[in-house]
C-alpha cells in the first residue's frame, strides 16, 4: 500500500477528473473534500468510515458535525492556515463522530486545492481506533509490569537471605555456626530487632535443648536445656508438642506460659512467636522462637519470613541426609545419562569437552572414549544454520550461551565432519553456572540426530519444487522465480522474457510406444533444452510436454530469436528410443515484460497464447505475443460473465469418482468433482472456470452448493446401499478464508443429516502456507465436529513435515505424477514408498490418485497404501452411473446372481 501522502496526491488529482473518479471511489482510504466549512465530496470509503448509508447522506453537512468537540478549534485553525498559505498540513490525529454517535480515532492528511474553481481542502483519513486501543493496552501492560517488578524487588531481599543460608549449607559450615548465623540474620530482617533462638527436640522426643541463641545470656541456655515439651510448655515447647505454629503476643496474659512466666520475666521477655521445624515428611525436629521485650503481634510479612527461616533450619539439620541422597541421585543420574539415546556433552568455557555420554560419541561419529578432553572444532570443520549457512565462530550456540548466560532451545544445526559428512542435530544449549560465579563456567549440550528427518525434508522440498520425471523446476518453483525476476527487472529497468514450449507430435510417440518410452523421451528433451540456455536462465517443466524458459538480462528480441532457433534445432534432431529414431517438433510462444504484461501470471498467459498461435500457424516455430492473441482473453471474459448465472440456472453438476480400498477391492468412498455444462459452450473444463471462480469469489457459493449436493447424495447412498460410505469434497483456499465456513458446514450437516465423520474435506498444500494463527481455529472447530481432512496432490506443492505435524490431516493423497512412474521409475517408487511410510508413522491413511494399470495396483498393495482412485477402476461418472457401481458392488458382496 502506498504511503498516505502519495495516496493523498493521487486522490487529489482524481477529484474533479472523470478519468480517475472510479479510482477515488474504490480507494480503501476515506477521502473528504471540505469547501466553505461543508462536505462537498465523499468517497465510498469515507461513507463507510462515518457509518453513513452512502455519500449522499453526508453531502453538505458542516465539518463541525463530524468532528469531536475537542477537535473543532484545532481543525478550524488548520483549515484557515492551509487556505491562507496554500500549503498542506502535516499528518495529525483527530476524533470523528460517526452517524450513530460513536467516536473513532483517525489519522488525517490535509491539503488545499481548487475544487470546481473554488478553494477547498481535501482530507484523507485512516481509522486508527484499533491502533489507539492497542497503545492503551500496552500502557496498562507496562504499568502492570512495573507493579510486578516492585513486588519482585521486595521478594528478592528475602531470597537473598535464603541464598546466603543455602550458601553456608553448601559450603559445609558446622551446624551450630549455621544455626547461629540464621538467628543473627533473622534478627536483622524482622521488625523491632527481636531475640531469636532455635530449640531442638532431643532424641527421646520429650525434651528440648538449645541449638542456637546468640543474643541470649548463657544462663538462658542453661535454664532451657532439658525442659519438657507439652500442651502448656510456653511457645516453643507447645509448638513442638502440637507441631503447629504458636503465637503469644503477651506472655504475662497467655496461659501457655503459666509455668515459665517467671523465667520470661527474669530475661525481660513479653512476647514469643514459635514455629515448629519439621522434615518434609512432617517429623518435628524443634522450634524456631522469636522473642520481644514488649507485647507484639506478627505481620503477614513476618509470618512468611519465619516460615522460610524454619524451612532453612530444617535443611541445615538434614544436611547429611541430603548429601547422602544427592550422592545416590548422582549415581542414578549417571546411569540414566549413559543409557540415553540423546547425546549429552558438557563443554568448558575454553571449548574443551569435560564429559559426554556414549550417544554423543555415536552421533558425532567418534570412537568410544575419544571425545572427552578434545577441543571444540577439532572433530568438525564447521557449523551450519538450519538454512545451510555457515555460523561464525562467535555466533556458535555455545558461545552465545556463555556470553549471555541464557539457554538456547530447539535449535537445528548441521555439523560438517572432517570427512565431509554433515550431521544434523536438534540441540538444546544450557548454561552451567555456580552460585558464586557471575558468568557460566561451562555449557551442557543435549542433542538428537535428525539427519534422516532432514534428508526427508530435503527430498520433500525438492519434490515440492521440481518435476519428479525430469528433475527440472516445476510450476511452483517457476512462479516464485518469475516473481523474483520481475521484481529485479523493475528495479533495474530491464526486460524479462518467457518462452512457453509445447512439443509437437509427442502424443503420437507416447501413444505408440507407451508411457515409459514417453518418459524417457521427455528426459532427453529436458537435457537438450538445458543445453540451449545460459546458466542464469530458468528452465521448468509445467507438466505433460509443456516447458517454460525465463530469460533475464537480454539486449533485444534478436537474443530471443537466436535462443528459439537453438531450441528448434536441438529438438529437431532425432531421438533414439528402443533401437529406432523418432522426430519431434516444438512450438514456442514468447511474451516480454514490460511490453506484453506487468506480472508473472499475465506474462505466462501471453506466452501461452503465442504458443498456441504458433501451433495454428504450422507448428515447429516460434511466435511473439501479439494483440490479436487477445482472443484468448475473450474466452476468459465469456467464462467470467456466464459463471455468475450458472449456479442460478442449474448448469453445475457433480460427478463422482470411486475410492477403492486396495486390500479388499471394495468401494469405501467417493470424491465429488464439479462439472459445468454451459448451454452455449458445452462442457467447460474445470481448469478453465474454477480458477476464475476463485478470483471472483464465486467459488464460495458454488462450493457451498457442491458440498450440500454431495452430502445429500452421500446420505442417500449410505441409507440404501453402503452405510460406511465416505464422501470427499474439495475445499479451495478461498472457501477456507470465508469467515462463515464453519457455520455453513455445520448447517449443511444438520440439514442433510450427514454424519460429520463421513465427510472428508480435501485441501491443497498451498492453503497450509497461510497464517497458522488464522487457520488453526477453523481446523479446530471442524475437527471438533468430527470432519476429516485430506491433503490433495501431496508432494507437488509446498510439502513440509511441519504442516503434517501442525494441522489435523488424516489422509495424504499421493499425486498422480508419482503414480505414473510406478513401478519402472526408481525415484517415483522410492518417493512413493517414503510418503506411505511417513504417513503410516504419523497414523495417517494414504490414497493414491491416477491409478491406471494393474502393476501400479500391485505395487501400492505391497507398499501398504490404503486406497486408490483412477481410471483402473472408474473415471468420474454421474450420480446415476455411480449408484449403479455401488449397487453392483453390494450385489457382489452379498453373493447375488
């Protein structure tokens, strides 16, 4: 989208100029013209922005009625300034009043100009209500974070005390010193400087002794040692006896101190809070007492701190037990780490391997015992990022973690070993930092070998962008490459040419010798075409016997003519096949950017039209695109015009192709395929009208009709012939973007009484390239209904293992381009087996498309494929004929004559 200032200028030119009036009305930005304080022009976007029924509702209204009262004065001042100086005003934010009284925030750009000969102001306004709301939410979030930070600061002081206590325990200070320091530290943190003491329960379980009382005189310890615990034994004795906290705010009045009140008075004690010290299992070890010289009640913060302190005391007392437990745990840990299939390596700051497990040595191709003590970099040549780019030494994951102290998780890196092999691993890198260190002293690397998965992804990516037969780039790759070439040509003001090639007489050879010979012939043609182009030109196979060449950086059409002559000569040479020589020709159509088209799809259509014209003119020569070839565009216009009434005139119909279970040979499902029988043009190929329906959005109502018809037909067949029949319906990307899709499918299922589990929606891989956050709620809603999903033409689009993991795909449909090469083509066999094996591992079913021969059926059975479609069993047929197929299949199963 162009900047606001640029659109403002364009819009300003458009007003008052009939040649641009339509562009202004179709602009997505609101445009207003103010003259003498009133609106004299509003485009459609402006009417929508102000919630008006149309521009007519706003014409003539004073500008002040549309502005929030807070903005009227400033707006008036801006208008006066612009009319006086003739200069535009800088962008600013304002508030508009919509017709329903609601207020919206807008960003406006204003400029003076002459409208119908009089001074006026043109205003372009963009609704920024959502943005302002987001800013307010951000402010609130910042305030909340500030509050949390303050609370964290308060908690940090307590944590620092706990850390200091834990450090003393870790440094193995004697228990009396630890308890003494705990008491002194608590006295510094608690309010009003109390006296603290730790009383321990003796082995007999009945008497107490002083563990620490650093601020009490020795006489106190002598009196307390040996006192018996009980239900009325002061604060500490009672707390130990009851195993619960005892808070005495005033000793002189509390009955718990009846026996010991004189002792408390002798030492000036008036309040005592006591908390029992217990093990994790609840066994009482003693009590922690806080004494005050005057009556005093604890605050919630005091109680929370006391609870933490008693926990620390318990840790100190059980240090020996904990240490023994740690030793046992360490031994168990070593055993577990040794048996892990995941590689574990601990690496020092200077890069030396300190320890590792056997799996690490196995993954890194190192002999047992050969990794410990080795310096990083001595067992591999370089480290690669996930996209194959070498990672600089300072940016290695281990270096980043050592520098930042923060872990790095779920990394995918490649290690190029000394022999050239690349080992791909999924890795986590964690810092190892001691309590008294400011930086990590080492890192722990845990990693899993994903080389097999990476290779599978590479092969699938190659499958997605290259033709399985010739290994040339396919349509998907060509589309992206052509887009990049045109973008570069625009910036450099260069030309780009597209040569569309179609072989002449190939079908004759293919029909005479069979598909295997035809495939061999296409490979030879691909090789000859590749020899004719330059290194930076792109040669792709679109399918069948169609090829495309993208030519960049050429001087004139003479270069294209010379290239065409080389191609014509190369293809005219005989092709040796099975001891004979066969001759082909090639028709070439040429389209040139920017002369013939400004975008890739149009440029391809121009070259395609020129190629067909070359065939009409006698074949085996080249033809540049001319204006006369626009007749093909007329065909498109005819389709687009008539498709709008085809649904209302009942010109669409559904054909059904059987899905057959390979194991049993039974029909288990059907795929509904859309057909258009136009009364003037006859049967319109689906490849001609479906893309146009997609572009115009008509695919949504057409798809809704097809879904309902298919469900009604499925319900009929399920009730009368085959209860378990599944119906598959294709769902286009445009339909999936419809916000009413879930509701529409739910309504169809309800009205037709179609079980959701019997409906399978077939999607293309291009759909899954969209915004995952937007797609997943639709998938989740339909999956919750019980609807299944199938991925159509798998392997020919943008195949990615991540899609299969991310989306609830239940069935993979192997594209017919792979099935055609089975079983004679080793690559087709290997890739088909890989897809089936992968689907089985992911608990998906597999359907093979385009099955035409018995040997293909036999191969698919052995490979574990579940279902097939294709002419071997039945082509797509009308509902009446398909019903006959079902009835015949049911009759055979019943054993009827």
